[in-house]
C-alpha cells in the first residue's frame, strides 16, 4: 500500500496545477518540520522553541549565499550545524540539571524569541523585520533554486519521506524503549542504567537538525525570509499546535496537522482575502485549546482509537500508519 | 455522635476498607488499632472527607456527612490531625494555627481560640514566629493538634499522633489527649502504639486488612488474649 | 560615572518595577495552581487595549478606564482558569501549558481582527523630569511607584488575611488544606483573579509608556518567563528580585548596544545561570 501511495505521489505533478503544487509543497515541507518536532515532542520533551532552529536553518544559508556566494549545498549544513550547536548549548545544561517540563518549555520559548530578536537586531545584515531575499539566479542546482515547482516538489517529497523514515528509525530503534522510560519516569530510568542525558540530547539534536533543514529548504523555495514567519514564538507554537492536533503518536500525525493548517490558511485567505488577517490563528488558538481538553491524542490518535474497535480496520490501518508497540494504550 | 455503617472505600480501583462500621459516642475517646496497611489512615481520610467512600453511610449527630468534601466536613465540626502532622513548613507556627480557624464561624473567635491553644501548649506560644518546618517532632505534633482545635470542633480525629516521636514525647502527647478530653471534646484516635492508646480511650476497634475484627471497651481489649499476644507482645 | 549610564540604570530599575509585578502574578499562579499561563503577557495586552478603547474611543477618564481594565483582566483570569485550566487540571502539566499556548494564539489573532496590527497609543504625554542632570520620564517613575505599591499591597494581603494565608498554605501542601475548611477550588479562583488583576495593573502602567499592538505580549512575555525561572518558579521573592536583575541587564545592555542585543545578553545570562543554579538563583 505504501508503494502504491509512493507511485501516486511521484506521478502527481503531471496532473496538478501549479497552485495546488504550491500547496502540496507547503504541506510536505511543514509536515516535515512538524514531524521533526514530534520526534522529541512525542516523548514529552515539549519544546516551544523550534522556531529558533527553523530560523537559523533558513537564514544562515541565505546569508552565506548573498554575502559570500556560498552554495546552499554547503550553506545548509553550516546552518544545520549552528542549529545543532545551539540545541547542544541550551539542551545540555537543561538535561544535565534536570530542567524538565515547565522549566524546559519556558527556556525553549525564550530561546526562540531570542533567536528572532537576534535576527531583527542584526538588521543591517538580515534586513530585520522587513525580511530577506536570497539573490535569485533562476534555475540552478548550484544555488538550489528552481523556478519550476516540480523540482521543489521532488525535494520536499524526499524530505518528507526522510522525516518519516527518521521517525520510524527512532520508533523501532533500541533507543525508543529508553526514551519511553525516560518520559515516564526520568529518575527511575536513570537508576536502571539508561544514560538519560545522552538519549535526550540525541533525540533533541536530531530534531533540531531536521527542523533546521526544513527551514533551509523552505527558505530556498519561498525565496523570501521573514523573522516572523520562520522564527519566533508564533512559529514555535504553530509547530506544536499542528503536531498535537494531528497527533504525535503516529508518524503521519504531524503531516495531518500540516494538512489542516495549510488548508485552513488557504481557505481563510480565499474566503476573506486580507480582510481578516489573524482569523486563521484565532481558529488555531481555539482549536488547540479544544484539542488539548478533548482530544489530546490528536486527530490521528482519535482515528486510531476508533479503529481499535474494528479488527479489519486495525490490521489495515495500523500496518500503514504505525507499528504497534508496548507503549500503545 | 459519629456513626459509620458498612463503609467501603479505597483509592480508585484499589479497595482498602471493606464494610467497616463503628460508633463514637459523644464525649468518649475511641481508638482504632491495627497493623500497618490495615486501612487506619484511609478510615480517617474517609471520615474527614479527603477520600470519598464507595458505599456506606456516615452520620454525625444524626445528619449524614457522606459525600461531603473535606472543607464541608470541617464546617460540621470534625477536625482531622493528619498522619505525619502535615504542617505548612514555610508558614510560622502562628500562621499554621490561624489557618486552622479559616472557617467563617471560627474566624470570628480566632483570637480566643488562639489563647486557648497557647494555654494548652505554652511551648507553641514561645515559638509562635518560628517557621513550622523547623520545629521538633513533638512541637510539630502539638502545633498540628492546636491547628485542628482552632476550628472549635466537636470531634477530633487523630491519626497516629505518636508516630516518629521519642517515648518521652509520646507520653506528653497522650497526656494531652487526656486534657483535651477533659475539655469535653470527643476523640477518635488511630494508633499503632496499642499499649498507650488503650490506656487513654474508652473503647476501641481492631482493624485488620480493611475489616473490623474486634470491638469492645478498652478494658475488654486489654484483657483479650489475641490482642495481648499479637499487639502487645505478651 | 557616565551620566547616560546612570540614566540607563535608573530606567532599568523603573522598568523592573512593572516586570516585577508581572513576575509576582505569574509566580502566584504557578505556586498555587502549578500551571504557567503562557498567555499571561497577552492578558496584559488585552488590558492595554481596553484602556485604549475606553479612553480614546469612548473618551472615558483615564483613571476610570484603568480601574475597569484591572477588574476586566481579573475577570479574564478567572475565565482562563474556569474554561481552560480547570477541565484539564488532572492531565499532564505540559498540557495545561500548551492549552494556554492556544490561548496566546487566540488572543493575539483576535486582537488583530479587532484592532489591526497598527500601534495604538493613548496619547498621554507625561513630562520628563530632570534630577541633577538625569532625565527620567515621570511616566516611568509613576509606574514604578504604583508597581511597588501593588507589590506591597499583595504582600500584606498574603501575610495578613485569611485568604492570603490560605493561598500561601495551598502552595505548600495542596491536599490537606481542605482539613482547615479551605475550599481548594475557591482559592484557585481567587488566585486566578489576583493574577489577572496584577496583569491589569501592569497594563495600566505600560500603556502610559508604550504603544499597544497585538503582538506586544511577545516582547516582554518571554522575558517574564525567564525572570520567573531565574528567580525560581513559584518563588515570589526570587521573581521579584530577578525582575530587577534582568531589567538592569537589559537597560545596561541596551545602553551599550541595542535593545535587541540586550535581550540576547539577558538570555545568555539566563542560560549560564541554568548551568549554575537550575532551580533558580535562590534555590535552597
């Protein structure tokens, strides 16, 4: 079934108008970013600061391209490196000193805001709140710029699959049990010999790296960066919102969240134009609150729970969506 | 005054008390003895409203108190001195006592009640501005009892008042129970220290594994072979 | 000492006053209910908008508008607790945090819907005072004085009244306060109202000095969180002191560099302190 889906997705560009391509690319890219978040989010390591990594991932290659002519093929790994470094600098003391839960969430929240403020502060270089435009050179593999959407469709598709692959890799890996144990009871986990810090750091760095990568590709695709859209609190919360609403316990959950946020955005834009700036977020806000109260496992989680009743549905759905594990409720 | 009929209770699906019935007549002191884990503390918490019973009836002076939350039960006149004292560690002794008089009817008499408690426990008066967490075990117990008395209760529940205290202090605590009774208070004490408690109560119940196994006057129980062998080492 | 530096330091102290009020509110709520309202700064924003609306659009006297705003945000605080927090009090604390995150989204976008993204100002221009060569905004001075007064009032409320003592008690041992006749839910509501009122007070003080726009919460919100964590989440005195420490870093950093960079310094200081004292500067 996955093979069939893959073929369909690959063949899609031939049948679809550019406008829908654009939407699809957005869904795939944001889905990738949300999935990257949920790699750590699903274990209860809730970061409200992923906007920081996305922002760094987006701005660094763009800046290096404009000012140093450095190809994004090098620029992007540099950006990812910075993001990972930041995650390490902030994450290590947090994990070492048992900064968890509330404390951790607040620290990461402050982090994303600081990154955004830094971008704005360096306005001479980054353009500040007015945004930054990478120098356009038309179709170029060197610059990783492609006016034809098909290329980015392919890239984002690959990225999206990659994100799911990493998700599964962690889900099925030995580290998974350790992470489950840590999220249940950190002290107990530590006492049975699990290297809590190393495990948490590992999953955090992976998450940060992937998010940065997502930010980078997003920047390359949109050819315009703005601190508000790729970093800061709003983005961080949006990431959390989409992942939770979609459901963090299943690999495609965050992608469903992306489907929701992009369609909602587009729907509102089409229906109301610019008359109702802010309408989308208003609805996100209400939805997030409602979901936390009534459907904390998200849309996919809810479907999974409903499916548990039906045996046939269970077999088909589960094999396609996730591998059952001992953490299933 | 207090009557429990067929009380069953527990924590979620974990049942602790099975069909417990007991009576505390007005003006008397009643004890509940039994080993660790018998459910004595749960019994206290059910009576004071911290834990809701599954089934069974509880009445105070004829009026049902089953299903009431803790702050309502205090209103009706039952004060609970919790296991391990549970003072508010970063409040002063005086603040701990004053919070005991939180009830509207008790607030008005707060000053008077405070005097009464300080008369009963002069040591507390000396330490009134001290943080409760820094008191010795015995002083904390006095403070906890004082705090319960501040609401001017009809019935005082005491959960293992001798726990963790030096023998000398334990004697002081039980002497205290005598004095409180002399003031006309009805008391229900839960204790592991069987010898001491039987000397101070009029009647007692033996609670084992969540069920009442024996009941009788303290003299009867003191003479009971089973109790003597199992709980008094005789 | 360079007079401009002195000016910056003094301004830092004055700014610290308002931040301290917010830190007190957030710590109060956390200490009692064990939940962080991520949207706290946005409640302040709501208060600021109300004052703007009443004073500028409806021409109400400023003091009245401020008084109403304080009551209004206090009521919002209660609503937040009843509608968002209370239903999920039993679930993981992180859920409560995230739910208030949803509220943040909602408040910011709803404000955008109502007022647009322009900056609004109530147009009050209080004089600049000169004290031996140092120029200080009297608005700032007033804000500081009121903030300190508010903090003192809160102190006495918590120390001297029954409800205040109950609030302090519940923060130390939630389960047995019922035994003293304290209704837990009632205390939660009171605490939420006070937290809201403090936010409303901060709104009054901020609107005198700054423009309001829907995202103003993002400018000082993270700062307040850093302050609270720095002082120890739930530690009222710690938060109070930390507010002044941070505002000094920002004032001095802003003097030597730019405002945004000063935030970076503040954050760096914060992270470094995380290495040294993870439970807050004053952890025992």
